[in-house]
């Protein structure tokens, strides 16, 4: 089940990994004490285990890396490139960009790019906003820097769509659709992310109990695979994992079980985000979603 850049026909599965390291604790949560930072320190161990598992299953994936993570773990992150996986941009220090001004957001976007190019000698074509919360400026900034796709939004489940600029949402007036632009959105979903299920987080203004039984989550993930393969029969599911979580012993077993379930599907193909987007956009021009 190797990726196929020539066609987007049939069901596809994109495995993505957010290699946050220390950055989620520092940038999104503002937690600088040794306890939470030690959870980020586990990143290089979890990442090593994840890469070994992907080699075993001969699967290529996409890894979204904050610039600060690349600087903190150059050897561990370098192994991603050595194994032939795709690198995506994931901010500088996992800062929530919706809280930033346009110039601040441009600054952290460029700083992240500089770090990834400096450490990995890679300039990503894909972007994922920290905490999946783009600002009104994000799409224009990504276009300025030549990005081909974003993977942060949830306007579909198995079909990519064109990003827009100029959407207008108001409590007083009806929603106004913006203008589609040549940046592809590869949609995500919280239910396809390991973090809400497994990460126990207590921070100012934030509480996520986490610590779910993996079997219950695996049931949800398998259900999504069933829907894609048996009902829709084409498109792509984008799953999101975090090596500092999924790399723990019992959760690595859950990822293995998920890969077994996916591998048992004869029509399902694994793909990187870049491969799927480049095939999907052939012959298409930016337009609003059909059926609105």
C-alpha cells in the first residue's frame, strides 16, 4: 500500500504527526516549569519509536514540526527526513496565531521556516496552525510564502477544498462567503487526533482529563475507516498523532492496531499530505464548496 501521486481515486489515509516537543507547553499553555517540560522532553523517545513502526509497515507520513522543536531536537527531527517523510510547518513555538497581529504572525511564520531550512534543509509546502485555529490573515500569509496547502480546518471530513479569504461572520448579519484562493485545505478533526483522548492537561483556563481507554478510541478510528472505505469509497482521512503521546508503550500498541486495521483494507492507500494535495488539484480551479 504505497502512496500513488498519480491518482486520488479510491480511499486514502494520511498519517500526520505533530512533533511539538516543548513548544505546546511553552507557546500554547505558557507552562515553563520542569513537570510539563519533561513531557515535551519525551518527544525524541516517542519519535524514535514511531519512526521504527512506520519503517516496519513501510508507510510514509507527514510530520508537522515547529521551528523551535527542530532546534531543540536536531538529530531526532533529522531522522524524519532521513526516512523520507514529509516535513510540514507548525509554527515557531506553537503560538496560537489567532491571538497575533498580522506582523506578529508573519514573523513567527518566517522564523519557523528559517529554523526548518537551517536544521533540515527543507522548505515545507504544507502548514498546520498550532491548536488548529487560523487567524483572518493566515491564508494570505501562506500564499505569500508559496505554501500549497493548509491542514488546520474542519469544513469537510474526507474531501479537500479550497481555502478562502474574506469570509465575514457576524451575529447581526448573515454569513458571507469569501473568495476561494489557490491554497488547498486538507481537513482535520478532533476525533481523529490522539491529544484530546489521551493527554491529561491542567493549566490556567484549560482542563482536559485525557487518559481514555485506548480500546474505545480505536473503535472510533476504525469506524471512520469503515465509513471512508465502505460508504464514501474515495477521499482522504487525515489522522493526527503526537509522538510524545502515541509513543508511550500502550498507545504505540494502539497505533500498531490501527495500522493493522488499515492494512487489512485492500482498497486503502497510504499517502503523504503533499502527495495527495498535488494529485487532487490537477485540473481543478479555486471555487466555493459545492452544494452550499
